[in-house]
C-alpha cells in the first residue's frame, strides 16, 4: 500500500470515527425526544424568564425577582446564557431552544472526539468510546448547558496533557481562561476549570518546579472564577449546594448522591474506573515508565468521588474516563490526523441541517407540556394576569415564570440553600404551604394554584376548605382558583 492509499484510508477512518460519534449523539437526541423527553426543560424555561427580566431592567438581580420569595438574596451567575436563551426563544420559540440545545450537545461530542485523539490517531476503540460518550451527553445534558462543562474539561485536559509532555508554559493560561468563562456561563460548576491543574499538582511525572507552576495555574484559575457577579462567594456555591441539609428534601434529583439515586450504576462506575486506572498503570509499566499516578488517573478518581457525592457530576466522570482512555491508545491504527478541531467543527456544521430536521420531527410539546399548557390556559380563563402569585411545586414553577406569573417554587437550588440566600429557610416556608397549612397559604397572597394532580392531597383539601375551586384537572396537572370562572 503506497503513501497515497494510506492517507486516503486514514481520512476515511477519521471521517467514519467522527461521523459515528456525532450520529450516536443525534440519534440519542431523536430517541429521547420522540419518547417524550423534552429538549425544553424547566431549567431552560427559568433561564428565558430571568434573561427577559435582565433585558427589561438593564441590570443583574440582587434578590429573587421571579418567585413569591421577594427580597431573598439571589445573583444570576450564568447571565450570558440567560440572555442568549431569552434571545433565541423570543426569536425562534421553543423550536429554536431545542435546536440550540441539540447543537450544543453535538458540539460537545465533536470537541470530545477531537481532544481524545491519541497524538492524532483514530480507530475502533476511539470510535466506540466517542460514540458512547456522545450518546451519554445527549441523555444527561437534557437541554441544560452541560455541554459547556464537557468542552471546558476537554480543553483544559488537552492543554494540561500537552504541557506535561514538554509543551510551553503559555499553555497554562488555558486554565484561568476556562475558569473565567465557566464562572460566567455556568458558575455552579466553575470547579470544572480547576480540576486539571489540581491533578497536575499531584502528577507523578512532574518535579517540584513543575508542581509549583501547576499550583500557580490553579490559584490563577480560582482568582479568574471570582470575576463573576458573585465575586469570591462563587467559590462556595457548588460545595454549599452539595452538602446543605436544607436541600435534601427539595426534590432536585441531580443534587442527590449517586449511591442513593442509582446504586447499581454507581457500583458499575467504580468497577470501570478501577479497571481503567489499573490498565493505565499496566501500560506504563510495560513501557518502562514508573507506576505513578498521572493527571489522567487523578482526574478519573476525583470525578468518581464527585459523582458518588452528587449525581450531576456523572457526565464529568464519563468525559474524564474518555480523556484518560485516549492517553493509552498508542496501539490504535492510523496516522496522525491534522487539524482535528477543524475537522470536528466542519462535521458539526454539516449536522446543523439534521438538527433542524430533528426539531421539526419531534412533538411540539410532550404530554406533560400539553397538560401544563392546559393548566395555564385555565388560569388565564379564571382571570389570572401576569405578575399574579401562584402556589406550585418545582415541576411547574419555571413554566409559570415563563408565562409571567410569580410561582411559589422553581428549580433554582440557590434559593433554598440558607448558606447562599442570607439564611432564609425558603423551602421550609414552601413546604408548609404544600402540606396544607392554611395560615401559610394565606401568607402567600396567592389566588391560584397549579401542581401535579394527586401529588398533594393535604394541599387540595386545604384549598377546598379555604374556598378555592378546581378549574382544571386532566390527571396530570390540577389547577385551583379562589375566584369563580367568568
């Protein structure tokens, strides 16, 4: 086989590998959408609502402007994304949000594919790993901007790996740059930018001068993260929400420990991580290297600990495992791939048309969204106006915010964490309402209520006793009003 045939075969392998990864992501997006899993989730609805508020008022909020908890300390730490979500929604509606969410997931998959090429090589192992993580991204992101976390971790790992192999010290600037971006785009997970430099500090390949440089990069990253509306307080946000006792009963699933939410998956993850780390050690021993933990091993072990403590970190664990696997792909066939990021960008752009088709084929609304829309229509028919207070739970709160109402609850964990909101037990107050406390219901001043049908029998009984009348119930959502329907 001459050189021309070898290069042609290499190009085919690269295109096949990238296409397989992105096709797996797109197919999974289509599958979850067609089975009723919406690409326009409550978190995104809240982002649109707060983005509109920021545009209308020309400033960032310092207290909660959307729910009934007026005066509760709150800062929107991901304001650029909220502004973008509001702009996309107002211009293109829900289809635009779905397309943007799908495009972000596919871009994250393409970035992971490019950053996991072992010195520019590709093959069956890399193709399978990229496709698997691409499918996981589509499932776990679920219309949230978690794809940004994946891309930030990939960029940091690629920079750290190149620097540890003898690259220029200027590569360390990638960490504070990523920290600044993450603090603005998804402040609750700013720690993503700090993971790799912390792992480099403990990397067994580095001498004390290298560790000192890595420590400087880590400190610079933390300082860059403080350039956020929260300031230095941002550094405690992810840790406060992970450990706060007040959040354990709120019902936000991603804040639960993985060992409690899905013990079988957690056990499988521990097994896979152990096998991967042992395999990496074996490869290094066979190659004559010292069997010391490197940054890749430490990153996998660290993200495993985070995932076991908090379900929302499982995506970071899968990403770190794919990145660590790419370090030991020397046996995979194929020559060096030039400009992998350009190739990934080109293929991602080519799939945007497919994303448009995806948005056109999925249902306009899921069954739950249709029910919520019916409940909101019943509120309007009962005389509810934008700005009116509505008793609700987390599931429907963001939908009410998007419609202009002031709900009792929404999906923001920061509001229910006394360590972040100034010491107020907002969830305790809301829980009193949902358990049918007539005095607490009266204190809300709400004339309307919307919640899952049958989920709060004590609340339904209390509302009926206070003179509220049922105005909607389709078995999914129920709505009540204390005024007669005109």
